C-alpha cells in the first residue's frame, strides 16, 4: 500500500482542507461516478499495489475545486475494516480512535471526535446518538461500504459547524447509480477471527431491469469478548463482545442524465460496555457538592439485586430511509442538481443484568438540495439549502426501570450555503460561506403530569397547589421548571472560507486555506444534568449550571449564548510523481469559547472514582502536523513512512485539555509477487504526557500488523481472494489516551482474521 499524492490538476487537495469544503467529500466520489471511481481503483489493483488514495474526483465541469480527500477502498478497506468505524480508520495519518470495547469506536480526526467531526452517508448527514456519549456507536456497518472518504480539516461550509475538524463520508451502493454489467452483479465475503471468535458473513447483489436497478445487501457479525494481554489481569476484556446485523434494499431509475432512487436500511446491534460500575449510581448534588452515599430520596437505582458482575450492554436498532438523486442539466443555467432526503428512527436501550436503566432515541428528518451552476464570468460553484428537524430523548434519565419517561428535546436547523471558485492564471481561488439558524427546546408536558410523574408530588399536594395558585399554577410549576431546566436556545452560526491552490511545477503543488467556523453546542453540552454511568461522571450543562445551586466560584458562569468559533489556517505541500512522493500538512486553529468539561469535584466509592463535571468554555489553540512519504524501490515494492502530531493549549488557565491524541510514527512495507501481496506495518504511538489534571499519563506502545493475500483465478475477470490479517502481533498491552474509559478498556490483544471474498 502506498499513498498516491496530488496530480498537477488537483494541486490543493490537502491544502484546501475545509476552505474548499463546499465541494468536497460527497462530490469527490459522488454517486454519479461511484462506478467510474471503482474502475479507476480496479486499474490500480491490476498493478498489484494496494493504495490508500489521496485524490480528488470531479463530479462535473461546474465543480472544479480540488478536493482534500483521503479515500480508503477496495482491498485495503476490506482488510482493515472492523465492526466499528473508529477501529477501521485508526492508524491512517491524522486519525486515532476513541474506543469503548468491541462495539463502539469513534474516529478521532486531528485530536477531535464527534461532535467536531461530521459523519456522512453518501453526502447526507448521519443521525444517531454518538455525539451524546462515547459508549454510543456510530450507526454504520463498515462491512457493507464501498469506500470511506476522510477530510482532515474544516468542512463546516458544506456540512455545518459540527464538521469544524473534518468529515467522514461513508460510500455505499444502496441506491444504485448505474445499471450493472449484464444486468447482474454482486459480492460475498466470510471472515473468522481468533482474538474474539469473530464470525462474519456479508453479501450484496444488484440487478437491472430496463432503466431500473434494484440492490439488496446484508451482513451478520458476531464476536465474543476480545483477548487482551495477561498483564491487564485477565486474558479477555469483560463485556467487550459485539454482534449485529444490517440489511438494506434500494432501487433507482437511471437515465443518461442521472438517477433518482430510494433505499431502506435496518441495523440491529448488541454490544457490551466494559468498565461499568454501580458504585456511583446514587451520586447526586447538595448545593455545590457531589455526594455519593444513598439516603432519603437519593437511592441507588440498582439496589434491587444488580451488581457489577452483571453484563452491561446496549441493544440498538436503527431504521433509515434515504432518497438520493443526481441530475445533469435538469433546469436552465443549473448544470447539476442534487437531492438528499432522509428519515432516521434511532433507538437503543442500556441494560445492566435484567435492569433497563437508560435508553436514547433520535428521530430526524433531513433535506438537502444543491445546485451547481454553469460557468459565469469564469466562476464555477454551487449553492444549497438544508433543513433538519429532530426529536431526541434519553438525556438526564437513568431510571427507566422505574417507569420514568424522558423529556423530548427538539432541534431544528435551517441552512444556506454557497461556494465559488475561479482560476487566475496558475492560482485557483475558492471562497464559500454558510449561514445556519439552530433552535433547541423541550417539548413541554402537562404540569400535573410533570409534578406527579417527574417530581414526585402527591395528587393531594398538586390539588392544593392548583387551588392556591389558580391561573398562575402552570407558569409557576410548569413553565418556570422548563425554562430553568431546559431553556429554549437559539443560535445563528456563520462559517466562511477562502483558499488558494498553486501548481508549482509538474511535480509539486502547494495550497493555503483560511477558514472561520462556528459550532452551536449539542443538547448534552447545553442540558446535561445528572449521572452518566458509562463515563462514571455527574455532568451539568452550559445552560443549566444554576441547577447545581452554584454558590462558589468553582462553577463556570451560566451561558446560553455560546458559539464555539474556530479560526483555522491549513498549509500543504506535496510531490505527486516519480518514485519518491510525499505529502506534508500543517494546521493551526485558534478557538474562542472552546467547549469542554471542567472538573468540579471527585468522589470515590469502593475505590472507584465518580467525577463532577461542568461544561464550560475557554479559549484554546491547536497546532498539528500529519504527513507521509513513500518510495517505490521497484514496481513490486513500496515503502511508506507516515506520522502525525498535535499540540493543544488551554488559554487563561492552569489545566490542559483532555483526551488529546498522542504523537505517532509508522512505517509500511508492501511487496507484491504475481497474485500474492504482503503488507507489513509497524506503528509507534508515543507516550502522552500532556493531559488534564484528572487524567493520567498514557504510556506509548508499538503496534505490529501484517496482511497476506492471494488472488485465485476462478475463470472470470474477478478472482477469488483469500487473506490473513494480523493485528497487534506482539500482543502488547496498549491503552488509547483518547478513550473515556482508557484504563478499563485496553486495545485488542493479538488477533488474526481469515477472510475470503469474491465479486461477480
């Protein structure tokens, strides 16, 4: 495997990180040209060299901006993918992971994960509960993806403020964009793993009938608790199991001008939560103090027979309907029209033993329209609209087993965005802007129901209050409660970008990008008020800090107006031809009102910590580098060296930011001989000594991985491939500093996967 760098016509692929974002990701490998990209990748494969491509692909003449996209596809995606997105991408330049056992792993791009990166499905936003807590999985199945594209850098212009640090586009073929050759195509794969007893099967078929194409796909994955080095104290990590299934059916009408189609997807997962404890389930606050001893009404919700020996797990179900369309020259002046509509119905239950102690739902409607115009006075670009309406539940509710229903939190957003680019001689200039209007509020319920079912008032007391307060009853006991605990919050983020791309000569390219991105807080950052047992913490949000009865200066100020504002500079230089190629990316971010959690207090019960966190803001800065270089010693042998580094600073304080990615340096050796391929990789992750006051130093470690594959001729143009991939071959005990449960959830020990796959 090697990194293919920029071609002359794509000179700012990495430099335009985010400033060229309005035309990125979904346009780089769009649905219209997915098959063309696959053909290009097939040609590369015929050279017997696996590649992770850093390339740009243009949808049409109107979209001529260079595209800063790293694409993981074909053989390398098949060999690397795991059940979670974070594990699949971890190890690529600039990408780490936030792991939570075998079922939930979120990618960390340039030191940040969700909600500061956006997850997309063929250019449309993915909606789940992964931004609320690290034990919530991202709802995708890497086993069914055609490719994964990663933009390292701001993508807020196109995808909103949550993409301030990057965007990850998950490419699938659920909605066919092209009729299959001979009206039928498909693929199948089976895998067995040693470290967790993995058993996986995957299948997909596409059929064509006239101008219509139908696609069906599915997967089933089961793995037990994964093995860890015995130095951890156990040979397996308890509650690290993961199992799940995915199925989708889609159809589209395809013409010479484009396509329109729809798909239905259903995903069901069940996975364990390692490191959980009940010891702190009764933690609550008295004035400004955290108190973890149960008494009076503050009782242990798990007192009735549950204990830490029980298995804690999440049972997830997600249903999604997608409507996708891309058409050329549909209306005058508009060269390309794109439509993305989706409805997501997400739900998961959090179960401990036989107790369903919590659960989350998220129902979201999302609509996006994009129009790329013809060239006007030398300018080419697009403009678009997006509308999102969602209702989420589950926050601040860890007593579902007692029948307490969660409040419904509504979020609505409307956005407009615009981007233009133009060549001025050897310089390509790109500019863009996005305006958003975001509102969050709670769905209010009847005041009597609130007092009786949520606040524990007797009916006799409620009747007395109604009689005493008369017409003011609802205002005093209903509206005032909601205005205090879940105030309506409105934001109007504005993001803008300006980028320059230069072809220095036929071999080298240079780029420089400036961006201004604004992000509104998530519902957890605003409204959190209670225990999060997954992270062993009690949290209080920006807009409700007064609920902790603030009477000391250790609490931050009440804030309902926070807009996290990031000013970024990105620089790239690359050489993309010849035996020696390289890519060097550097970036600097200056952030006003960076949202993070401040430690207020820590309590310990049975020697297990429970931390009182308050969401707050401070100015911060980030400087980072991610780079790689490769050399072709022959047509069959390529060696690549890669690495990344990030330095963060919390301004105006004595503490440091938590869970910042450590530095990393790796080397990769790829050798091919006829139908054989050998990929050997050694990566060193350095010790992380820069950590928050409540964190600990994380020791560095080495990861040795290797893949051997053989392609067997079975009498058609698509050979059958058999592969072996081993990870952590030295069985080193390793912990991810980016994880919320670092010490309770070490990385996998030695694991070997045997796989067989065939396309037809």
